[in-house]
C-alpha cells in the first residue's frame, strides 16, 4: 500500500473521528492504523484530611445582596414521540446514496418496517427501520454525522 493511500485513510479517520481502522486490499495485504485519542483534562476534587482542613482559614465572604423575586422557569416539556436510536456506532446517512432524496423528512408518514436511514459500520450499510407507524417529528442528526450506540437519530410520533 503506497503512502498516498495511507494518507487518504488517515484523512478519513480524522474527518470521522475514528481512532482505529483496518483496511484489507484485494491482493490480501492489510493495514491497521491507530491514532491516539486526545484526552481532555478533567479537574478532580481531592478531599482534604480533617486535620489539614482545621488549619486552613475559611475566607470571609460578604453577604450577597438579596435578589429580586423572580419566577423560576418551568421545566422543559418532555420531547414528544418515540426515539429511534442508533443500533450501533457508525456514520448516519439520511439517503440511499449521495445526491438522492432522503428516506424520510420531518413530517413524513412512516409505516412499521419502513427504512428510515442507514448507518455505515465497517463498510457495511445497515438499514434502520421504523418499529411502528407514525410521523417523523424530528431528525436529531445530520447526514454524514458519526453516531454512538443508543444515540437518538429521530423521533416518531
């Protein structure tokens, strides 16, 4: 496998957020590429032993001015409809091929068993179908997005 092909594969990995990929060529050669994921630093509180806590002087804080009485906002209403979730990790495709009309749009009426979208995983296209009749209320991901197992793809009501 030449360096140009390896660079193309590395670009696809970066575009899709993949950390590991294995490619097998028709001639039987195989290449496995892996890149380190960039971990985000996380602040972790460390409990202070009680003996040290007694030695640390607590800062004095001026009392806060009373806030004017306001109404607390009502809790956001639960989203309507039934979630259609990703059955696997992969790339979400709304249409059968680039440039084709999407399988469904918001407002589309669907029947149980009808194809809603495709998830590509390991070069295999997997159809996601409606479990019940209904109307597409919301599509939660964009065409070409990487989806995680269990993430909401759309809502049907």
